[in-house]
């Protein structure tokens, strides 16, 4: 366990941490990295008399010198900046795959955290899609509002452009310089790094863009910042601290995946590092924390824009039942959040959600399909869940079993997942 993990947990609990997301977190979705993208450009444009450029590009990529590779392509082939940007946007959008199992990536883990601002150099919008922010992603250079409000609402800021507007994509040295020479951009970045502590995730730190960013703007990085890395050598840890001012938080991939390693650190941050062995696979090593759950103030949340609420509304279910369902939803949302903070393993939470979903499917088959009454269907599902048999879950959760409101709200939490068919009738939003 890193000796600096306690400091990271403390900074997170004091709302001082801003995640900085790199391409590594999108690998499970088959998103190509910069090296793969540049190789694809070379394959397309370095043909005929310019085929020798492929060898030069490959040598540059082996040194992680992306700029030199791009310069070689622009110098010796017909490719232009706009061609490169369009190729990247089309390639990324074509290759992205859905990932059915949320344990294979960390975007769902980030959704459960209490971060407001997310920075990313990724071009795609996977992070935003999982966070389900009310605010659309924004390019940091295009901010036109009071920057003091930057940390007020959950939002994703893309530093190097987006595939949805490929002319904004930054990958060449020229486009990078144009971006970071912009004084407005520089001032906003200085505000973020001066008031918060960045947590780099999904970076190998052979990444030329980030190394250059920190080296050339050291005045922005005078405070302490963190980077999550897999199995770094002592030499790498020392280099990151001495040359870049970054504190490494390591994890091991010898007995687990990258997603598992990062997830353990995030769970430690949202819980307490003194109560979690982040290397542990055995749940017996976890000392339980008592989950308190939602309070009366939590019930004041406006649920009208939530998907589960719209699914109830579309069936014209009585407003009192909708409000009751909303209260259940709030209770279950806070319950799941606190389970994760208490480092309850995700497979246990997943088992509980599976039992709830199965009970819903049973009532759909024997109630709605038989009688076709949405309100009766909803009420019977609530009743069935209230008396749900915990089975092994009671032992696994120890003192943190869901109360009757929390367990009834879980079906509405599942209704938020667009991939799950949790509906209360035949109408669709």
C-alpha cells in the first residue's frame, strides 16, 4: 500500500482532488491510443514513393515521440492537419465497443465518487456518458463563464478536443502550441492546478503531451498532485516526484486487472484507507463500516429529470406513488454509495441488484402480463422487494443489509440503466 494513500484520501474528503483522465481508462472500450491512431494515418497516407515514412514513424512511436511522427507524415506525404483530425474522429467512433460488465472498466466507479470537475485528454465522450452529467462536455479553451463556478456542478472538460467536433482535436506540435500559448487557456489551467490537486489516471507517463505540459508549465504544478500507476519501479516513482512533482499511488496487476487495481484505490478514497487493504482479494480482510443511509434532507432532491421518474410518469401512475418511489430511489442511491465508500466488494452489490431485478421480472410475468395494470404492478413489486429473502447476502453484508426503503428503491435505481429493460408498462420514453 502506498504511504501516500492516506494523504490522497484526506485531500479527496476535503474536496481538493480533480481527476485527470487519460486514454488508459478507455482501453476496455477498444478506443485506440495515440500510437495506434498515428500508425493508421501512416498506413493510409504513406504509400507509393512515401512508404519509407512508415519506418520513420514507427521509430518515432517507439520513443513515444508523437509530434515527430506527425511532422514526418505532414512533411513527406500529402496529409494535412484536418485530414489527421478527421481520421482520428472517424477511427475512434468506429472502433468504440460497448462493455456490458462494469467491473471491466472504471468509469462506473468514477460515477459513484463525489468529484465535480473532470479533466480529460480523451477525444471520445465515454466518461461523460457514464457520469450522466446534466451539463454537456466543454472544451477548456471555450469556457465563457465565471471560472469561480467551475467546481459547482459536475462537468467534464476536454483539454485536447472532441470527436464530435474534430477540428478541435489537438495532436500535432503546432496545434498543441496554439492551444497552450492561449493566455485564457493558460489562466484557466492555472486556476485548476492552483486550487485543486490533480489525480492522473489512465496515463503511463510516457505520454509526450502530459510530460510536456507539466515540464513547460511547472509554475502551474507547484502544489502536490497524484498519479495512479501500475507496478512502477522505484526509479520511475523518484523521477515523477523529482522532475514532475507527482506523487505515485501504485497498484499491482500480478493478481488482478488494471480496473480492479484502480477500483481498490478509488474505494479506499471514498471510504477510509485505514480500513481497507487495497491488495486484498478476500473480503474477510475488510473491517466493516456501518452504513447510515439517506437523511430527511436528501428527500428534497428533484427527481423529475431522472429516467426512472419519467418511466413512472409515462404510465400515468398516481403522483403519490411516484413520490413514494422517488423516496425509495433516494434511499437506495445513498445506500449503494455508502456501501462503496465502506469498501463492500462490487460483486456483492451486484449480487443484491441481480436478486432485485429477478424479483421484478417475476412480478412482471405473473402480474403485469396477466392484469396489465401498471399501478398494481408497481405496488406488488414494492411489496415483494420489502420481503425479499436476503439469503447469503445477510452474512456477506454483515451489519449493512438494506432496510425496507433502500431495498424497494433498488428497482428504480436499476431503471436508470438504459440497457436494462425495467419498465412499468408498454409505453416507452
